[in-house]
């Protein structure tokens, strides 16, 4: 079998800032003897990632001596180039998108991932003059539903882009990823619980199970403040629909209130809804 990490031609390595995508990057560097020409590593920051995620992205760049391009969505669909020091940390890109749309993303309309991550990276590359390229995405073999969606639609609706999932092709599972990081002298500073990084991606993403979000709010109540403000902002506008991140679940204000009690309001075994933000 040919090496799925071997790069031949213009390629974007999508780096989510998690352990899985970092491992994919490492494998690509090993297979190609470093970063090949016409290859860019892109990290799209939403402003709601944990500080540990931003530190991990910086560490990967420094320790593996490769440039990682940090991009952010700006109002009107523009792209801002940032770095560790200048990256948004108060949800500014995400809030700009919400204010532009005047409704909130939700489990049915997950436009946050599309706009803040996928299309922001695409706009950056288009701005460099790229027309066609391969896109490496960090999805593992133990994520068959997500992998199947990519393989069923390699372009993802973006002309000139062909998405690849080299970890899945190589049969890599979450245990392989965790074993790799146990052998390294640095790691993402977020805990692994039952094989999952519960604190990863946007801190209180509405796709995380309610019990998980409630636990994160109990751990740090201030996490809920931004999410409450976004729901309140849209609810106070003339727009009625799309005024909650999840219309079938509690608001973030209600979850903050629940967090003060000892009651278990949600099923602790409920699975997260899959998205393309990555791990």
C-alpha cells in the first residue's frame, strides 16, 4: 500500500490544534522528510479555543520547526492572519459571524465550522493564488461516520479541493494517537477522559453533550458568559428564529443556573454530535 501521508503537489494540512491532527502533521513530516514545497499548515482560530490549545499549536511549530499559519474569520467573510500573541481569545471571530448572520448556528445548521474554519482557510489559500490542492484532515479509522462523509464527497462542495483522511487510511485509532503522545516530551495540556479530550475545540460547543457542557460550566462558570451573551444578543433582536444554539435543549443561562445544583439533569453517556472541527 502506498504511504497515505506522502505529499505530491499543492497541499493544505488542516491543523485543528488537537492531538489527532498534530499526530497527522507529525506523520506527514516523517513521510516527506520535513515540510514539502507547496505545502501549508493552517490553523483556523475561532477565538473560543482553550488557551492550552493555542499553546499546543505554538509548541508543535517550535519543536518540529515548521511554520503554521494562523487564520481568523473577520466580519464580511475576510481573513485575518494572526499568531500566538495576536490571536483572538474572547470569541471575536465567532461573534462577528453571528452578528453578520443574525442567528445562531445549531445542530441542524452548523455554519460556524464551515465559515470559521473550512472557508476561512480556503479564502486564505485562494488569496495566495491557489486554485487546486489536496487537503489533509485529521480523522481516524475509529471515526467511520465522519470518514465516510469525506470519502463520499471529497471536495466538500469546494471547487478545486480534494480532501484526504490519511490517518483513517492507515488504520490509526485514538489509542494509537494517545500512545504516540505518551512517548513525547510535550503534549496538549488538556485532560483525556475515556479517550476523549472533553475540553477541546470551542469550549462549550453546542455539539458537545449537555452533561459534558454542564460539567465544564461547573468546573469554570465563566465559560458560560460568552455563550449566554450571544443567545441574549440574538434574542433581543427582531429575529425570532435561530435565537438559541440548541432549541431542543436548555439555554446556556439555564445551564449556568443548573450548574449551581447537584442534580444530574442530563444523560452522562450521551454522545457528542460529530462535526468537522477536528481533534
